[in-house]
C-alpha cells in the first residue's frame, strides 16, 4: 500500500466532536467540496463530521504554510479546479495540514480551537454546489455485469459486444446538465418507439431509470496530442464521488442506433458534492480482480503491473429508493441493490490511459462516470432496467407499492462506504435527487 500516513491512523481523533464515529466524514476522510453558508457565496471547504471547515478562513487565520497554504489558496474559491490542477503533492500537503488542524492532539490546537466559530459551519445550514466547473463529462461502460445484463436481450449467447474485453467503451456525455445532489430531475420528453410499435411518438419518457456509478474527478490534465501513460494515469485522478446517470430507456432504445445515447442521458446527471481524494482512499486500494480464464490480456498501453496490484478500490455501493408511499408510512428508503467497485472490469488508470491514448486532452475538473456498477446477482443490479428486466418484473417495496421504472416523486439515493479491518471506515455522503 502506498501513501498511508498519520492522516489515516485510526487512533487520530478530532476536536470536532461530531467527527468521532461519523459514518461518512471522520478525520481520516477529509473530502473537498464547494459550499455556501446561509447568505454567503460559494467557497471551498472540507467535510468534518457534521461541520464544514472553510479553507479561506483557515488561510486568513494563518494556519497553513508552504505548499499546504498554496494548495489551500487553490481550494478556497468557488470551484476546486485550481486545486485539481495542482497535482498530488499539493493535495497531500493540504490533506496533512487539514488533518493536523483538526486533530485533537495537533501542535496548534490551543491556538486553533478558539477560532472554531470562524473556521466551521454547520453543514445542515449550508448549500453544497458542484465541486468543479466541469469542462467535459465522459461516461464509461466498465461495469461488466451491467454490460452483460444490457446485452442479454440482444443476444443471450453473446451479450457482450466483441470489443468489450479489449476497449474501455465510453461515450462523450453532457457536462452542462450535471447538478449536485438535491437538485430535482425533470422527467424528459422525447421520441420513443417500442419494438411492437410501427412509428415513433413524442412524449414524456415512461421508462425513466437511474444508473449507479462511481464519479472520477480528473486532477492535472494533459496537453493535446500527449497521451497519459498507464503508469502515470492514477496520478491524474483527483478523487471520487457518486454519479446518477439518469436514463430514459424508451428514448435510448430508439435513438441510440448506431451512435449511442444522446437525449436519453443529457437531460440531467446528479453527482455527490464531496470529492473523496485519492489520498483518503489509499487504504482501500486492492488488486484488480484477475480476469476470468479465457479473457484476453489487455493491450500493452492498458497494462501496468503496479496498477493491477493496487489500482482497484474496495468501495461498497448502495442504491435506495424513497417513494411517496414509503414517506407517508414513515418507512425508510427501500434498498434496491448493493454492489462494489471491484465489479468494474477496468481500473480507473486504464480509463484515463484509454481516454488519452489517441491524444485527447483531459482538463482539471473533467468528470468520468465509470458506467453502472452492478454485482453478479440480482441483489447487485445497479439500474431498474436490470432489476425489472426492462419492465417485465415488478419490484415490490415495503410500502406495498410496485415499480418497474421511476414514478414522479420518487427519490433515488446512492451511498458508498469503505470498510476494512484496522482502518476507520469512511463514506462518500449521499448522491440523491427526486424525480418531478
Ligand atoms: Mn451510464
């Protein structure tokens, strides 16, 4: 394991009391985001327990110095793009600085704790924004179980396209319609044509679906024409979050031939607002699961021994649904599925290396979706199209309601947690939005 330091030490506790045992944001996590306090403008911060540390206030209090101060300056504004551009060493210096600042046995605690009212905001009173200005959004298809489930209706004997195990398949998606958690999603209208219909019609999408995906936030980019080698690709990943790649299946089925999704996906995408840094995730790196016997070896530009050994992540994912019926009965959200990022067929470094292998330039703040992360069995299916077999199977909720696809008022909630013996568990916070 690389980059494990005192900031990951499970014995480290914070003087911010709510951070102890916090399921998402203990002091070992320290994710970056952009928030506004009530009546204030957007600014960079770090989640700690149920509070947000304001980086500008910490800078003004003279708490950071050297590289940590430069990185805090880059992270203090209304978007994290300048911090994302800085690269790994700056991120690391800032993480260590923030960890020391918030640590109960930090060297400057006596000086810092009296400033708490200036440094901290109640997260519940703040508005969270997109963490970055997103120049480009690319959605991959790296969840092999989802790809297989999607292809079953086309050809049950060969559900995966012949390129699947060679090419990390993706399409260029729409950056302008990405919104942070909490912003409602409007059901889109579009052209639909079912297989048994002779002609298309225009109207509200009837097969509105969600897709449970990991968000990959790009840090330093590359010059146009200069591919990122696989061995360096991991250092271009700033951090991770959650993506809901909302999908109108009836629109998608008709429009996608042959160029792939367009209006079926561009009406809205939801991301979780906190970016869990590559450094925070270091203890939860694992080997990429070996390819099943008979699968082809990736081409050399996609292969790196170190990436295979530590380039995957063990992140438990959950998709939940909260309906009007559950709400009115006081019932909790219904858990639709649970899967894990080890269900991805490609590592994140392979996605970066592939995206740039022809010379395409990535920029700080670019967003990747990994593709829907489904587990191998129905309990792990990360979309309703899979869970309902494209509408043929009713899903029964604890309220007695049934679903095949989403109804208005439904709220989709994604959560993610990293747990490992000897480590403090960390979470991603929620990615949630209601269909209206
Ligand atoms: Mn997707």
